[in-house]
């Protein structure tokens, strides 16, 4: 229980969340923030105990698990409870109590047991939610779909200073939140702003999440400890602060807490019985600086050197070992940036976007080779970052036109980033004819992708909202695609 002198306001202003489920446990998250505009959230510089409870029913008629956890100022009074000893493959309800206040009730679930015969997995994936570019109506629809899982693929927050008014939201941004994100305080305030959004809270409270980051959680287009926007300076200190704040605000396990050197191990694996394995990777922390140049640049031979890596040697080996051991019918790679090639200028040039896997073709070939060596039955890639929707065939070798299709990739558009006013259709559209492996493209809409996985197919419904200038914008299914069991590549339904 809280001690004397603790603030009396509602401490659960950022809501509750769960994540990183397995068949016996799940992470429960909250952060005590009774005064959101205060730099420290209104909490004193001392630790305090937070009670947590897990029940089989939302009325908490009986408790399955319960306990107390310390919320400490060094972690911004966030808590990460690893609730274990739970039965597999069922839903659970959880809540927190502190200083006479009770949090909203969250719903989560455990995965099926390893090796269990499981018939279905329903999940959504999303990315890129720039606060100033619009509301997040997709989260209302994600919450309403009663999903087993949400996979977030990066750009949960955006760096830099903010103006007085959010562009597409057209709402005033308090001055306390407008500062930069060069230090830990700045990042904590940025997450506090974002996580007050009620639709984001709703989606977090309804399903467990798997979360990775992309670049804007630190700085645009960074690689390892370097950024083209840092003038050659080492960004390690800035990155360490950003990683710390990310950990404090995400429902991830204690093992993802940043270490003394400022790094954090966030890649993880979810096994959904014998049906699916999801490998969520970190495509920023360990990557090399693109050998051929930042951003859009001509291809070059240096990117084919075997030492050049996107995921880092250790993470690559973890991924490949997991593929070899996998017994799943569907192996899903959750990636922050696009795997397929995107030729910008066709036979008259060789320009690519080197902030994606196109900048690391040798690493891409190692991944494709790992699928082949492991005998991966049905590899599928889900991807964020592009603020556009792509459905791609992944070929055995993009340097060999006509090489076999080995996998499908679904690239989701942004939740709000770029808003309604700056579509990417006119930019990417002329490139699509140079890339016959792109089965579908749309650069003009915001939304998410809903996936239904069963023993017959992996289905992806491209769910788009009409606008991000309204929090209650309706959605529709722009198109649906499926990968049939044993047949690589996606077909339109």
C-alpha cells in the first residue's frame, strides 16, 4: 500500500496493458502518473508498492494470482509484473490497486501449450502512430475485434519538438509536452502524451501485445549508434535514454530492461501451439550503417559483403536456430522494415531505399537461406514502417528475375503518420511496375492489418479508416489476401 504523503489523484491515467504472453505467463503493465503534466508524473522520489490481481472473470469473484510489486522512481514508477503459473490457452482479467485507487480492468490471454493442436490465431498488426498527424481510430476497431494478440512493429512515438497544435488532430498540445526528446525526461513526457489517448488505452487493455521498435523511438533512420542526422556523432547516450523510456512504457519482460551499456534485448519468440511461431526482431539496434549510403541511393557491391548485417550476428543466430527447431505450420517474421526489393527506377537505374532490407542484400539472402535450410513450411513476413500498404512475393533471389517465390510479405500502412493530406501513392506508385513481385499497393490510406491464421491459410484483411481527423472514423476492408498452406505467395480473395 502507498505510504503517507502520496498524491491523491487517479494514478492510472495512462491505463493498463499486457504483453509478451507464453503458455504459462503474461506481463502486466501500468505506470503511476497522478499528474500527467508534471515531469515526474506527480510521484515523489521514493518507491511504493502496487497490488496486482489476476482473475478468470472480469468481476474478480475469485483471484487466480495476486501479489505486490515495487514501483520505483528509477523506472518512472512503472511496473512490469510477470504473472506466471497460469493455465494455457485461455483469457484472463487483471487490475492494479494503489493508494485507494483501482485501475481499469484489462483482458489478456495465455498462448496454447507447446505442441498443442490449435486451430486458429486471430491477431492484428500496426505501426507508425505520429500523434500530431491524426487520431488512431483503428484502435477502436482492433479492440472491438476481440483478438488474441496485437503486434506493434515500430514508431510508437516520434522524436523531436512539437508545435502548439497537432496538425490533423487540431487539438492544443500542452507546453509541457512540446520539448525535444534528447534526454530521459523528454522521452518520458512524450510517452505520457501518447499514452493518454483513450483509444490506444482501449486496445492495450483488450489484448496482449508484442512490441518492437523502429527508428522514431530514437531518431529517424538510425543504424546502431549512428544517424545521418547526427553529423557523424555517436548517438549512444541519446539512444540509451530513448530505450529506457521505451521499456518503462511497454508491456515487456524484465529481461528487456536496458543494461548498463545502454542496449536492450527485445527480440522474442511466441509459439502458438503447433499452429504458428512468431519471431519478433529488432532491426535497428544491431544493424550496420548501410554500406551504399543512407536512404535512397544506388546499389553497390559493398552491401553484399558477408559481414554486413541487419540483425546482428547474435540475433541472426537466434532467429535461424529457432527456425530449425520450429514445429509450427506457419512461421511469421515480424519485421520493422520491408524485406522485399523496391526498385525505384527500373532497368534505367539501380536506386534503392537503403534503410530497409534493400540496403542489406547479403543479410536478406542469409534469411532466405535459413528458411530453406530449416525446411520452413510456410514463411510469412509482417512489416511496418512504410506508411503504405504492400503485398509482396519474396523471391529466392531478387537478383535473379524469375527465381522461385519462397514467402509472402504483408506491409501495413501507418495508423496516423502522414495523415490524410500527404499520401505516398504518387511517390511509390510509379515504381510498382518495376517490381512485378508487388502484388498489391496502396499509398493513400491509414489503418491496420487483421490476420486470421488457421490450418488452411494465413489470411490478411487490409483494414482502412476513412480519415484520421476523427477519432470515431469508420473502417472498411480495402482488400483481402491469403497464403494457402504449402503454397508460398499471397493470392487475392
